[in-house]
C-alpha cells in the first residue's frame, strides 16, 4: 500500500510563510498526480492545488492562487506546498493525496485520489 506522510504544519503568522512537505512510499511516484486538500472544522474537504507529472499541468484553487505554490521533487518522492502570506481563513488540516495514472477523474475532485496522508494542522495567527 502506498503511504503518504505530511510534515511542516504548525503555527504561522498572517503574512508569513510556511512550507508543507509530503513524502510518498510509492516506487511509481513520478507517474502520480499529487494533490493538496484542506479541511476546516465543520467544512467539507476542499481542493487547494495539484501537480501532474512533468508537462501535465498545475492547478490551484482561486482562493490560494498567487499565494501558494506546489512543486515536486520526484527523485525524493516528495511534493511541497509553499504557503506565502497565509490568511486566517487558511487555517485547516492539510492533506496530500495521490491520484494513480489509470484514474482519469478530474484532479480537482476529492474522489479522484486513491491514497491520502494523515494530515497536518496549519494555524494562522493574526
């Protein structure tokens, strides 16, 4: 079974920066679309951003576009979420997820992803 492990969450000041990391156990990591989602109390899990394999495209939710950036380092089986100028409304548990290449669902959808990490809490102080 593919395992994903997020790290880097914690407390950050509004206007500061934070980088989340997600390491995957999969030997075929480079073929995965990797997504970031978040869930706040009382809210449904929502899409933050995703990156396909090289040349496949990168996508962001409008709410984070221009502030967050996703990158991947396939040699380390790692995907990153760089959070710049976080806002109080960005407070949530952040999850990374992997979409296998034979699943052709829209990568903006929760149901497109097969494997999920345990989540890491991000708290933004103002």
